[in-house]
């Protein structure tokens, strides 16, 4: 791409008349009068949209029911609007108004299925996944995705209190065994629920208190068990990462069960979220009662869901658009050095740094507008195409979608300022473009292409200007979910705004150094 012929710009400002608005107008006039730069920004926006649309069009999803292909089931949506996992075995009674439940968990054991060694013979070992859990729960019915609060003991993360799928509070560490049982208690008072734990059933410690607005007067109260599948991560033959999920189940034994505020109804039991195929249940749970002792076996998980496409997957064209933006930003400053026009520009202001700042503001504003238009089209259009192709797109709030769209535009603008500053510092277009691409785009490619160990990839996205790509992550990482949270999977090591702040810091540092150098060399 060529920028076209740069016509010498003659400022109509008298020397010393350097009102910043006048400088901005002068730099904007320079930009818009070079047709190649304007066309380049349009190309950057179009590339961002078109590549995103092409990627979305190539993604198709369907599920099988025996020999027949059907639409995949839609995950349930939780009280806070996000997709959730809500699969567990539930032994319950009705609770009207206030009340509570107290139990002792005496043991928790499990099984994990490994790849079969002998065809047709199930290869299973004893064990629990780290977030296998069992405890007491109060839930708004048995519908998947309904509000709940639960106190539980986990295999490796001690006692926890969780509610509405995305919230988690830690209690005391340690697991459960026959030699060291755990007592759990959950009390309801209106829409406020409080969880307790005890080692002996006499001395109780509060785990936490939560509020579930709108909780109906009649809810279900009882015991539950769940076990997420085991996760195996291995390195592929060509540097990629292979993530395999394996079946796992957990069995918990409860006794000393006491319930307050309920009628003496018989215990009901439901395998919440059970799925069945032609050969029977795919999600088996079990329940046995012997006197006052309950054995509950469950699989699945209660927590946020991440099975589906994200809205940022429609932004696959951002890297290509960013390359064009970087080239234009560098040329916006180096063209004046190459043709000896920079001194003419500096005559407009005795404070030479203000001219460079004005250039930065103009290139940032132009890039932001182009990026906003591109992301504002790519995200809704690409999302619609993904859904039409049978893909489930993970729901996000309007505020999150706005943050992703506007954040990507802001990231492009910050990268443009960074490239402009490098162009001013180095004054050689090809060198500045190469360094900008290596600093902003190369770390992102290396970190997300499964060619680096996860730890190295995460440090790249913490310490380089590519950290700002975190602004496009729409689904947060939850610590209480067993998953492969890596850059390859779309999870960044820094929070969205923290990563964006790192990129802003690099741009501000580079621009500051460029201003200092401009004052010293061209004084």
C-alpha cells in the first residue's frame, strides 16, 4: 500500500500562535488530504469486518441423536444472565418461608474413567476431581439455572459457600473422611441465606451470608453431590495443546440430617440436568437411604458455563486491521521527516512537543472511529451468522458487549499512538513498522497459537503491549471452575481494563520519549 504524494502543508498560523485546537485542525487537514491514508483506514475497517464474517461463516455446529443430526441443546441461563452448568444429584424436600438444614458429611469418594486399555472393558480408577463437591443447598425449584445457595465440602478446596453459579466464598481448608467428618448448615431467613461449618457439630463457624432477591416463599432444600469431569492436558506432536475431558463421579455419605421449617415429607430425589440417548442415561446419578444415612452419587457441576462461542470470536480480523493501522500511523509522522516537512510543521508552535501530541490525538481519533465502526458491525453480524450455523454464542450483558466493541476500537487507537511515537523516535518507517508489529502483534500470535508453554504465553500478555488484547475477553475466568484457562482458549492473564492499561502505558511512554527527543534534536 502506498500513501500517495504528500503535498507540503502550509500553516495559516503565524509563528507563536499555537492554540492546541488550531494544531489539531492542521494535523487533521494533513491526514484527510492524503488519500492513501484515508483509504487505508477504510481498508483496515473493511478487513476487520470481512475476516470476522468469513470466520463466523465457516463455523458450523450440530449434535447427533443416534443416526440423526439435531440442533444442540441450549445451556441453561443463570440468574445473572450468563450460561451456566447446572447438573447434580439432588435429594430434597419443600421449604416454606424460613428454615434450614444441618448434616454431617462422613465421606466422599469417587471414580474417574481413563482411556480403555482392553477394548470393551471400562478402565476406571478411584479418585476425585479437585472440584468434586457435596453438601446442602436451598434452590428455587429443580429448574436448571434457577437461583440457589449452597454450603459444600470439596475434594481439594475445603469448605465453600457458593450461590447463583458465579459467586464463591472460601471456608476452612481440608477435605472429609470417616476419621474427619464435616458438619454443614444452611439457614434461610427471608431472602438471606447463611452458611456454617463445624468439625464436631458443637462449635460452628460462619462461612458466609448471601442474599437472593426475589426468592419465592416455597423452595427446595436438601443434599446434593456433583463431580466435574477430570481434565487431562497434554502437549501435541506439533507444539499444540490437547485438552481431554474424562468422566468422573463422586459419592458422598450424609448422616445426622436435621431439617427445620419443613413438613415431614418424604425425600424426593432428582438427577438435575440428566441427559439421555438411545442407549440410556448419559448422566447417571444414584441415591440410597438406610435409616438416617444417605448415600448420594452425582456427576456434573454447578457453576458458570463456557461451552459455546464467544462474541470476540467474531473479531478474528482485528489483527489484520491493526497491521494496516500501524503502517498508516508510522507513515503519518515519518513522511514529514522523509520529505523534510517536519520543520514547517514545527514553525506553527514554539512548544514542539505539542505538534507531536496533536498528531497523536488525530491518529488516535481517526483510528478509534474506524475501529468502532468495524467492531460495531463485526460483532452483531458475526454473532448472527454463528447462531444461524447452529453455534451457541455465550450470552453477555449489554455493558460487556459495549466494552468489547469500544475496547477493541480503543486498543487500535492506542496501538496507533504507540506506532506514531516509534516513527517519531526512529524516523525510519520500515524499522518503526517492524518494531511496532513485533511488540504489539507478534506476542498475541505466539501466545494464542499453542506454540509456547502456557506460562510463557501468559507472561508475554502481561509484559508486552499485546496485553491490551485482554479488553476483548467477554467471559471471565472463574477460580472455582475446573478448566483450561489459557490464552489459547481465549483467557488472558490480566483483567480486561488492566491489560488495556498496560498497552496505554507503553503508548504514553513511547510518546513521552518522542516528545523529549523532538525538543532536544529540533530545538
